[in-house]
């Protein structure tokens, strides 16, 4: 039990080390614990293509990957990754699922993950639209506050007339953009409520 905990901690630590890239550096190849590498990939739900990538990278520096040890470690990692209770947090955190779980759990894991990931995506959409509306409203306020100054700087009545028309056009376009963004935001919020309701029924 203690040995398993140590190996798990080692795999997670190694996963942090490799998290910044999908391949391995020469130094990582030379000092790799292939069981820990495999377990890290399993714990993080990495597809088997990672094995090919690591094999090719390490072959360039004359290091042979121990496939059997790697696959054993990966299987240990997948046992922890492929738990139904992990599907929802994975989706809500914006993760991806590469279909690595065994057939007896894959469809249900994927179903729960997709519902949670849908909530994550919709929440992101709502945040983006909120930000767009804030930006548009700020531009509209700036246009209003700067209108008098711009008109004073105009050199003639004809220039002021053209400038007023330009400002009115800008104001109309901004208000139209705000209205459209607000409609999209309301739709996204409705979709989000439905998705969150579906998610709540999984728990």
C-alpha cells in the first residue's frame, strides 16, 4: 500500500514535469522511470500516441523506451483516471477525453464528461459575451463623453454637421452591436441553465 502511494506520488510529480510539452527532452529520456512516465500518462488520460512520441524522441538520443514497463504503469494510472466520479470534474475544468477508458465504462464516462464539458464551454461563452458587452458599453460612453470636445474642435459648421452624422452613425452601430450581443447572451444563459440542470441530475 505504501509502495503504491509512493509510485502514485512519483507519477504525479513526473506528470507536472512533462506537462509543458507532449514530447521528451534528451535529459528526460536518459533519467526516465518508464513505469512512472506511463503511470503519469494514464493518470492524465493521455492516448497511446504519447508512447509513440516518447519512443521517437528518445530514439534520437539513443535511449530505448521500456514499452512493457511503460504500459504497465499506464494501466495503473488509467485505473485511477477511469472512474466515473472523475468524468464531471474533468469536463468542468475544461479538460479533454481521448477515449482511453475500457469499453465497459467508456460510453458512460464520455456521456458524463460531455455534459460537464458543455457546462464549462457555455460558462466560457457567457463570460466572453459579458466582456464584449462591457467593452461596447464603455465605447458608447466614451463616444458620448467625447462628443462635445470633438464638435468644438471642428473648424466650421459644415464640419460639425458631418461630424454629428458620423457620431450618430457610430452610436447607432454600437447600440445595434450591444443589442445583438445581449440577445446572444440571453440565449447562452438559457442554454447554460439547461446544461446545468442536466448536470445536476447526474450527481
